[in-house]
C-alpha cells in the first residue's frame, strides 16, 4: 500500500507519544517503553542523565501558575500544545564520571528506579564514589536507602549544602529523618562557590528550598549547569519564571533565582540539565519576550 504524504506525517508524528505514557520506572508496566539513560561528553567528563521515574500528575494549575488565572494558564498551555488536565513529571538524577570518580547528583524517588537506570547505563550503586544532594525534597533523597533503612550507595561519600542540611535537620521532616539523618555522619558540607572537585562548582540557587544548590560543570572549555529544581517545568516554570510553583518554599526568592539563572545560561549559551525537564533533561535557554524558551538538546554534546 502506498502511503500519502499526510498518512506518512501522521504515522511519524505518533512515534514520540510513546514516551509520554504515564509511568513509574520502578513499578509500572509501561516503564519498558521508556529510555533509561543518555550519555553526553563534556571535556574529560562523561555525563549521564538517568530516567529514574516518570509519572502523570492531575491538575497542573494546582501546581504551576498559582498566581495566574485559569484563562491565562489555559492560553499559555494551548499555545505550547500542553493539556491542562495533567502534567508529565520526569525524575532525572545525573552521573558525572570524571575518570577517577563516579559522582551521582540526587538519588530519585527510590533505590529501585535509580538502580535500574544506573545498571542500564553500566554502573552499579557500589560504583558510586560520591552522592551530591542538591536539596532534600523526597524525590531527590528517596534513593539513599530502601524501605528497611539499608544504605544504597555503600561506597559513597555524601555531599550537600550546609544551609540545606541545617534547615531540614531542624524541620522534623519525615523524609529527612528516614533517609538523611541515619547517614548524617557520612555527609560533608559545601557552600556557594565551593568545589565538589576540580571542574564541579556549587552555586547558590535557594528559593525552591532554603539551601537549594545547582552545580556548574566545566570541561574541555565548555560548561554545563545541573540546575536541579530551579525550574520544575519547561513551560509552566522556566518559560514563565514569575509563575508561582506550589513546591517552591519561598516563591518570591525562587522566581528571582529562576530569572538570575535563565539570564546567565541564555546570555552565555550554557546548556543545562533540569531534574524535571522532559527526558533526557538537557537543553538550552533563549530569551523570549519577558520570559524564556527551552530548546531541547539534539546533538551538540554527543
């Protein structure tokens, strides 16, 4: 049968939708249809983003754009081909292999999802030499231990921001008490401008949480920003940085941080990895009007 041009276009257009099926990488039958990891090169660093999980969440306007009306939210969503009844969330820890260290940034929702993605990428939890926690929301620390309290990354040292640790240690937070407190003696602490190691520098990006940190990677004369949760969605947060996000603990500070970071990466043409950006999580940012536009990575850093 000979396909018409329209039939060919429609059949091709359907292919990317397979990746948007609501899934949870560790527990959902659809998980096998999703990718598990993606490798990039930055100088001597091998950077691997891991898809530790993905799920659909109802009612995105109850999460994003809390300070805009329904009509505005619906208009922006329609202009960007987004449904308004659900949001697809991605959970993307990142591995940086320096050649002598295997550094994992954040640990996902649980050890099963992150462990499966690590294994697919050619690593085991025992290979991880350092775990860097950008902030202590549950979807970033959930993989530190299993339900029995057993440590996942038994050979790793743990690093996080001092301000972040200090806040949560006094917050009586269930996730912190279960996942971080038992490992507290293994943690070391850094601040804005400190280096995890040569070529990996911490950056204060507080607002989403009191001590939220991003990390700038530098190698081969190039840079890559691991922005974690500076922006939680490529349209409803990154493109509209002043839109309030339910998960941001200090909404005014989070918006100011988004603008500061997006101004920097757009002006300097620095790619970034966002923990909740559409997988593989990497892209560029350009200015657009009073906001920004996320340009997904294609082939620049393969």
